[in-house]
């Protein structure tokens, strides 16, 4: 039984392999953007990271090296309803049209545990187009099973993706920043950013720490989103 995944020409991106697992996510928490001022153009930026809680639990998107991330396109190799994937040995992030799923793997009392956190955007555009950004030289190969006709080779990877018009006049851009997942809401002139509503599911607790960071707690650790930074593009 051949079950193998490799990422070629990308030494700083040691992604492993795993399965997309659907789970119950009963805990719902909402965050409504507090930005409503109309400006010529602005960007709301933040980044997520999941610090290690023990020597077997990696950063959520930490890939070492220069901290760059590779977004792998779904060309049929995934059963998941997702257009792009970020993956390493203990975490997977699936970017779908209706939600973003963070799957983290770790050990609790010797047992393998999956924690799944979902991010949904309330009142957003239905089935927004997800476009790739900078194409990277590295490619991914998915060689699963013995039937070579089901293999997917030379799957393209990208340095980022954009949810086009997630809200009217608002794009959502994801990219890598020092090994962490960075998000930017790009708001057109005259558009009210307060229409952005983010809903998290599958977390144990949500809070804002003294640094203004959003902390999402799971059984495996804390998912931390940096305090948003708003700046105007002239």
C-alpha cells in the first residue's frame, strides 16, 4: 500500500500528510468588526499562530526557514470541500468557499487527538471566488494507494490566496508572515468595514488578552490572532 506525500523544491515547507476529518463543532462564538469609518482605502491586518504547548506540538503554521507558507491547490486530491490547503506534520488548514477549517493533531494521555476549529463569515457572499496569488516553484505530489490513475502530481503551490469580494467592496487575503498565517481585509473607498462578522466554532473559550490579541483556546493549545492593524493605502 503506497501512501506518500512530498513537496518538491521547497526545503522550508516540510508538510506532512493527513486526512480531512469532519467533526461536531457545537461551540459558536462571534466577533463583529468594530471598524465603521469610511476612508479612501484601508486594510485590516492580523495573523494567527498556535504556540507549542509541548515538544510534540508544533506551531499552527510554523514551517521554519524564512517562514514562507505554501498554499496547495485542490485539483481533486482532497475529498474535502476546499479550494486550497496548508499542511504540516500536525496541522491542516482548509480554505473553502463557505468556511475555513483548522485541524490540529496532538497527543493527550497517549492518545492521538484531533481538534477542529472552523471560521465562518456571517452574511458574506455565497460561494466567493478564491484566487491564488504568487505561484511558487515548489509543487506537491499526492501518491495515495496503488492505482496510479488516482495519483495527483505536480500540484501547484502559491504564496497566498484572496477571497474576492467576500463582502461588497471587501477582499480577504491570506499569506505567510514569519511562519504564521497572515490575513488582510482590503476595504475599498467608502465601504463600511463593520459588515465583517467572524464566527468561530469548535473552541473551548474565547478571550482578548492584555495585548489586544484574540485568544481561542482548544484542548491542544491556544490559537492566537494578533491585534488588528488598520492602515490607509494612498
